[in-house]
């Protein structure tokens, strides 16, 4: 239960940190705001196991699933063909699986 709470708080926090500046500076460009906010949600969801590692038993699985979903959502947002959405899902899964290596280098805007 603690892991879910940490994931939600982290996702919401990163979504605000990424989406709010985009909302302020690009008001009216809703697709851009949605993509930037979803990137914030993805970053927060993937960063949650790195923020509080003791709360997650299988952190790599949480990060992998987060990557798969984010890849699928990004592929769907760009209205790609099913094959391209599938490749996007696989690429997102790889990015999620490799998250322990790159999350520590993400700078918050």
C-alpha cells in the first residue's frame, strides 16, 4: 500500500512540475501540454522506486510496466499504426527497464 501511495504522489508531483510550466508558456497547445504532463507522470512513476527503494519489492517490474504504458500512450497520442504503437510499447519498456541507470540524471525543471 505504501508503494502505491509513493507512486501516486511522485507521479502527481512530477506531472505538476513538468506540466505547469508548459501550461503557463504554451496555453492553448493542448497536445503539447498533454505530452509534457504524461512525460512527468511517467518520470514520477519510474522515479518512485528510486526515491523510496525500501517500499518496493520488485522495483524493476514497476519501472518496466510504467515504461510499457507510457510507450503505448505516446504511440496512441501520435495516432500511429498498430505496428508503430507496438514498437513504441517495446521501446517504452526498455526505457522503463533501464530506469535505474538514467533516473538519477533527470533534472527537475
